[in-house]
């Protein structure tokens, strides 16, 4: 893998292709991990699989941890300028028309004399509209 530099913070990174076909920047140093679906770390494997895991520190003392493999931490988790580096995802094409919006409902004026009568009339009309089907 070719090591590049992050253009935002200058840290060494590698680009890995995920299983979805997208390129993801990861820290250049591989870490040992223990796979754990409740783990706090997201690890990208060299084959592109993205998993939840816990990074294992073998120098921690105590019992020797079980190491499931080596992977890379996403650079978005460690970059000091990650917010600047993220590109917003486009949800729709820019040529498509905006969704049609319904007009806002109108309500009777509470200062008018027959406010409650108007509310009752509107409720009756809505009820009849629902019963038509």
C-alpha cells in the first residue's frame, strides 16, 4: 500500500477500498484488534470489510488479550480537521425537481366572533371527508 499524507493535518494515511466500492482514508499504522460488535472502534480490513472492534494494546499488562487480526482505523476518527475533510453526500441529482409541497392549512381567526363555530364546521367537514372512502 502506498502511504500518502493527509492534506488537512499532514498525518500519514493509506487509502483502502471498502466493500461498497468507496475509497476510505485510514491511518497508515495497522492496529491489532479483537472483533466485538459492541466495540467502540471501527476497523477497516485490508480486504475492504468494515467491522466494529476493540483495539488491543498488548503492553497493557494483566491477561494477554485475544487478537483476531490487524486492520486500520479510519482517519476520520483521528484527524484533527475531519469536519473540513468530509464531503456532503448528494441524496438526489441536481437536475431533479424539488418535491412538491402542500400549502399550509388555514385556521379561523380567534378574534372573529364565531371562532368555535368555525372550528366545529371545519372538524365536521374533515370528518365527512374521511368517511367518503
